C-alpha cells in the first residue's frame, strides 16, 4: 500500500499514517491539493489528511478539498501530538534566539514560547520541514518545533519534549480513497449539504437526526463560494449509510437540502 501525506518525512501526518496503516510506503506531498490529486489519479492507494485539531480547530482547506474532489472518506485516526523543541547537537536552550515551525505548533506552544525571553518565532510551511530547513541553514541559534521522529531523521538534538501548552493535543486525520468502504464495526458518516436561506430551515434539517436519535459528533459551516452569506454545512454523525434509520434520515434531509452529498461511512476511531 502507498499513502500520500502533506509535508516532509517525519511530519506528524506521516506519524499518523504509520499509526493507522502500519508499515506502508508513503508519498510526501508539498500541499494538501497535491495529496488529493495523488489519490484522485491513483498514484497512491489512499491519502491521510488532517481535518481538525483539538486545540487549534478545523483545517478549513481540507473541508473545501473534500467538496471539490470526488473522493470518499474511508477511515479516521486520532494522533496525540507531542511537540519537541529541536536544535543542533551540543546547542543549549539558552543559546536559542529564533524558533521556526508550522503556524499551528507555534500557536499550540505559545505559552511555553513566551517563557523563552528574547526569542522570536517564524512560521514556515511544515513541522518536519522546519527541521530540514534548520539542518540546511547551519544556524545554531535557531530551533525548530516538530516531532521526535523528525529530529531523528535529520540527526538533530531534542532540547525539550512535550512543550505543547495543553496535553490534550490531538489531531483528527481522515483517510481518503477513490472508492467507498462498508464499515465492519461502529461507524461514523460524514456529509455536506446546502439549505435554502429561510427561517427554521437549519432546525428542520437537524431535526431529521434528533427524531431518530442519531448522535451528531461534528457540525461545521463553510462559506458557499460565489454566494455571499450562504453556507455549506458539514456534519459527522454516528451510523452508516447502510443502516435503515440513517437511510430514512438522509431521505428526510433531502426534502430540505438544495444539495446533499455523502463523503462516506467508515469505522469510528477512538482516542487512545
């Protein structure tokens, strides 16, 4: 199996791939668009992309890419994100004057970084990429924030582990593929729909799930491109489209929705 991810080798997305799929071949991609393109062209079997972080919130770009691509969600995985402060071997923490990383880890460790007096931060394109950049630069007064594996890959030193401000730091990843799957255990389903902009329409749409005691686990709204102040609604709920009550709920929702699309049903992951 070959799995695409965004980032450099050692990125948290690659760590999530090994946690979810086991020992597989990976394809690093420069952008999330490249990941979706690799899956759509069948260059890889599947891709793994982050969709939300428990501290930083949703990755909106990937919601938009789900809509623009005719792909299916086939699984999910929760990764406990452990941030490491990484520098050249032999460098002391007191010598660091600049820290580089992806904007999200910089935000997730903002409290820790405020405690490092006289240090500036600089956002870059990727966590593992920040370690790669640091290695190439030779700058011994610069550190990066990334995973333990990124430090190992580039032969760098970990100055301190678990520098995130909140230990409940998880990222939820979605596995995407050209074809859907039929879940074999407790399932989750992801959908998107558009509603008429009328009083009570959203209430009616959500009531199709409440009436059937279907548990909603996520609701996200995104602007509808080309339609100012109109929105797409992304919803995750417990159940599979093969379930009779889910079928009835989606049929009912179709009476209100101008557009309704099912991204897929897949085995529900647990936070470990």
